[in-house]
């Protein structure tokens, strides 16, 4: 399972990226909220709506960096199907689950992972996984094999397999799938190629 993370782009670019991901075999997309600029939150919601309308049934889409109930509501109103957070907010997780969305909160420590899972999280994202390394994930999985972990932060085609082998069920990937130069040049085929490599390398 690969979750494509889109950060900092408007609805039109998000839609083109989603198309490139879909062609590459990725079926889950997270469009993040920019916490520095609430005026841009409506663009995040618009991007979620555009992707949902265009790829309904073929791709799941939702919001990332969700920190408030307002942002969760915006995601829901836009047709979002999942919520990704950088932290463990049990009240937000419980509401997300109660409303029928997939909850993917971020955690680093065993205590955070357990707290998130007990609150109802469907997946717990280990962040920043790239800095912590596959060994950390393997150690975390030893006492917590019942928690489905996603590796997020610093994940790309070269190391995704290492995290899957360490026990993750998938990974969230941002920078490797949103190359600014390729986006500016309209080189969507190159992004599709990276998506294909990621999905293939995750099958271990």
C-alpha cells in the first residue's frame, strides 16, 4: 500500500498528479492542509473534491496534516475518505472513525502507537520513519504485531522495501512523487514511472 502525499499544489495540479499516480498503480492520495495559511484550506478541500469526482471507485482520497475538527469537517464535506495526522489526537481519531473515514494518525513512540490504535486508528503511521530507520520499525513491531504500521517521512523507491520487510503494511511518499521540476515541465510520465517503481518495490 502506497499513499501519495501532495503538499503545496492547487486543485488542477493535484488532479494531474492523481492521474499520474493512478496510472502508476497508486490508489490512495493524501492532500495536506497548510497550517500556516488557513486561506488555502479551501484549495485543499477543492483538490480532494476534484480527485474524488474524477477517480471515485478507483482511488481513495483524503486530507493530510489534519489538526482540527474544522479541517476534518472540510475533508468530509469534500467527499474525503481518509484523515492523516502528524500526531495522536484521540478525540479527532474517534470522530474520524465514527464518521466513517479511515484514520491514519502519526506516532513515533510505542505509547503513542498504542494510544492511537486504541482510539480506533485503522493504521498508525510511523513518522519520521526515514530518520528512525527500518530497525526501529522492526523493534516496534516486536511487542506490537497487531498494529498496522505505515512508514512515512523520507520514504522512496530505494528504501520502501526495507520498511515493508521490517513489518510495515505500506508507506506514505511525498517528495519522491512530487518532483517540482517534473511538475513544472508537465513530465507526468516520469511521475507515473516512479509510482510504478514504488508499488512494485513494495511487493515483497
